[in-house]
C-alpha cells in the first residue's frame, strides 16, 4: 500500500498548484501573440563607396546616406510598449563584408552603460548588448547570431528553429565599439566568407535586438511577441539590395605549436616523491577548414590538441543521475547543434566529449580526423571521423558519425543519425617490479568492442505557440560481455504564450541502451514530466518588482524492465519574484518519493535499498549581476533518505572596473543520520576566480577549487591573447593535488603540474 501512495500523491498536488497559478491575476499581458507577418518589413542595404574603418564611431559618409532603422519595439518586459531609449541601425556592404552600424543612445551617457566584465562570450543577461540574427539562406528557420557590447567584446551562436542553440560556436568577424556622452555605438563587419547564402542571393533575413541592461529592457526590430526569443527568423525583416560575391571556395589554415613540461608524483613511490619535470615537449598540429561553397564546409584536424581549454568545475552530486559537463573544445563545437537532440538534453546518442576524453574528463590524445557539414534551405547533412590514440589503460578508438535532416515544410523537420565507435583491445597494465601480492588485483586489459547507435528524430511547430520534439534511438555492441540491443525514446511537447509556459515530456531508456559515443544520465527508466510556469504582472506589485513567475514541476520515474515505481519529485515554487533590476527571489518546496533497489552512496554515505519519502525546501536569491558588486545565495534544507540534508551555495563577485573581476564561491553539504550507519557527512567546495583584462582580446584568468570530500586542489591559470582575429597565444599553468588510491586501496597523495605555451595562427587563403 505504501508504494501505491507514493505513486499517486504527486498528481493531485500538481493539479492543485497548477489551478492556483492559472488564477493569478495579470492585466499586463492584454496583447496577444501575433503571427509572423505575411509581408516582411524591409530595409535596403547600401553599397559602400569608400573603405569602412571599423572603429565603432560611424564617421564615414556612407553611414550618413544609408537607410536608418529607428522603429525598435519593446518586447520585454512588456510586449509592444514604448522603447525608453532610441536606437538607430544602418546596413552597408562591399565585396568583402556586410556591415552593421548601430547607435545606442542613453540619456545618462557613459554612466548608463552596464558591462560588469570584459570577456569574449560574455553573459547575455548581464550586459548592454546589440544583437544581429542573420538568416543568410532566407529559410526563416536558421540563423547565425553576432552580438557585442559597449567594449566591443564578441559573442556568437548558431540557432536552429529558435529551439536548438550552439552558444560556443565561433567564426571570423570584426567589431569595435565606442562609448561617449551620447551612449554607445558599434560597427560590425561580417566577411561574406563567414555567411551561408545561396548563389545569386539579393535578400537575407535579419532580427536586430538591443538590451538596455540598467532598465532590464529588450527591444527588437522587427517586432516580436514577448514569448518568443530574438532568433525566430519567421518574424524577421528582409535586407534587400544585397550583391554578395558569388559563392567560392575558401580555405582557412590554423596550425599550432605547443611547448609543455609536466611533473607527476605519488607520495611513497620507490623513486621518491617526485619524478622531476619532464620536457620541454614540442608538439605541432592544426586544422584546415575548406569552405567548398557557402553551404559546405570540410574541417580536417591532425595531431589534435586542446591544452588551452578551461578545466571542468567540480560538483557535489547528491542525485541518482550522472552529471553532464559541457563541451568546451572548439573543433567539436562548430556544427554541434546539428547533432544535438533537443527532446531531452540528458539523452544524447552522440556527445562529442566521449572523443578525446576519458570518463573522468582527462584528455586522451587524438591522432586526427575530419568533419563535413552541408547546410541548405531544405536539407542538412554532416559526417565526422576521428581516431583516438591508445591510452595507458585503453586501446585506440575510431569514432564515425553521419547525420541527415530534411525540412518537410516550413514547420516540420525529420532527421536520422548513425554513430559508430570501435575500441581496440587495451594494453596490458604493467605490474611494478617491486609489487608483492596477487597480480590479478590489477585491472585486465579492456576488450575490443564495436558500438553502433542509430537514431531518428523530428521537430514540429504545430502552431505559433505549440511545438514538439521527438526521438527514437537504438544501440548494439559486438562484445559479448557488453549490453546487447538497447532502446531509448523521447517526446517533448511545449506550449508558450505571453503568460504561460507548459512542457510535457515522456522518455524511456532501456536497461541495455548503451551509446558509447553519446551521453545518458541513467538507464532502465520510464519518465513522465509536466512543468508549468506562469508570468504575471498584477497592478498591486510594488515598483521594484517587475513580475511574478510561480512554477510547478512534477517528474515521475518507473523502471523500464518491470515498470515498478522508482521515484517521483514534485517541486512547487509559489514565490518567484523578478525585480526591475533583474534580481530574483524564489522559494520552493520539493516532495520526494524514492524506491531504491540497490545501495546508493552519495558523498560516501551508504543508503540501503528501500522506500523513502521526504520533503525539502529551498530559498534562492541573486542580486543585479550587471552591477560592480553582485552575489547569490541558495539554501536548501529538509529530509533526505531517512535523514536530514542541509546545503548552502554562496557566490560573491566584485568587479570595480570591467577590466578586473574577483569571484568567490562556496558550496557546503551536510548529511545527518543518513545511511545504514547514521552517518554525519560534511563536504564542501571552495572556488576562487580572478579575471584581468586589458581588453576583450587580452585576458588572464585564474581559477582555483578545493574539494574537502576528495581532498582535491585544482589550479588553472591561463593567459589568452587574441593577437590577430581568431589567432591566439596561450600560456597555461595547471596544478592538481589530491588523494590517489592504488590497487591495494592504499590512499596516497598525488601531484600533477603542467606548464603549456601554445600559439595558433589563422590564415584565410
């Protein structure tokens, strides 16, 4: 009877909270969502008669004669309201570039500017911003997005159907901004070679946006409903009068040279406490990008290296699911949105972090490979082949992947994907000469295996406010000791208007689903989820509060193999306030029902199988992160598998000037009376980050973390100088100190230090 109660309780609670939210008064959204216009607004681009100097000042005479876009419309916080500050945009072009010049006026002049930190790929929500979403193929679905701020920092992303994004994508373009008593201005030059367009194209779609951060206001041209994001290209305007050069082949060569040294040591080794510095080691390699035309790109990489990439942040995982860390390596980021399944982020049949990284995130050498991408108005195709070198504990591996999508019409898309991973047999681990004991304690070599994953997926936008994603995936292994045939499937439906957002998700992952070139959070589950958020601006709110966003999220899991109950969680956030300055305050309550079939060991506690039911509450608050001093706090307290949990997460950031930032973080977890031994466990992670910048292209970033649970210290210090567009000099220092456990379960201190200098040079032929 107890398990039946656990299964049934979430449903009525969810309905009650949903009903309460629907009754929230809201008179501020009287305007309904309007459909895309039948006739798109137009702006005529002007051919530049003289060279345009990119300095952010718009001083050339061509800017004075170009048509002006000044009719920006506010779409947040209120749809269609008057824009507080004027904006003017002009568009020019010549045989090499497409130019955008924008004047962002501010009555406070320089004092109105909000840029807390100078950095590339700056935070979208913290800065004054000017955005260009450009649809060169004019299909109303895809866009290349170029964004900048008053200090001329660059931020790019790729958007597919305004639902799937690649925010780490980078390409070659030039920007400069200028701050004055009038506000700020910017000039953007996008090479035609960086834009995808059809031969003979004279028109492209565009959506322009300005964020006025101190007013927490966003305005676009042309107008957009509040519920949409500024990448809905079916709402875009037409840039007319363009005369881009005929599509032609162009080649980018990006070689690198790397010099490194390393010291590794384990306390108690016969050779002493340190092996001494090894090096310098010199390594060379690089990438070649061949744009066959404006739609087809072939990337080739050899002796691939990602030494300059930022280290993963440590986390304390208290859930029963795996943590997904983001991809940060540039070669794998471009075109990544093509391979990403949007139905459920935590089920990815292909995930590029499985290439060149082990399960702990440590790098494994890559010999090289290639990637091909072709994009068109009606279909897209991609392929990848990579070879991973043999590691100390794993054999060499080949990764092959193919992807094809087709637009059935303006609102529907189908796709297929196949990925293959072949692992050769691993090397036999050496047994130390002085080892006394059973050599069988050492791990045997990993067997050879070929893993195949086949996936079909689709996207449908049924109405302007209703869409769905769906996916079905199959895996198979050749190794008899590995899982055989496995399946997973996901369906996501989403409704969004100016007041309401509702998501419904159904997902299943079989016990034997095993995408070894992908990522899954867990196996053997059937999940159903409903999430609802209501946005309200009742008239009785005080002036410093912009809106209310109460929400409820209910998720229910059963085991795939027998459909028995596994867990359910209902999270209700009846108090969710967003301030005029974008500060946020949220109080939420969580109800948990858990059925453990196997022991569970969070933070080392041993929790026995059985049924558990408990409540948690959480309070979160963050200040205005566009200011020089900002911070956030999250407190979580309540039951946890028969015991008690208290968690605290704190962050403080000081940026006295945009060129200098200091951030401190602290995460603390305490488990009391948890597990078979009524354990009292405390674990925390302390973090410190400093960022010093001369400008957006010259940065020195240092990050340190200490994990009390694993006694692990991680230091990463990185000097990054973009001395030419997309050409970099990196100097990286890494220091990792922690506890290592040998095959006899003896804990020893380990040390790993590394110094790296890497220089890249991008040349466009």
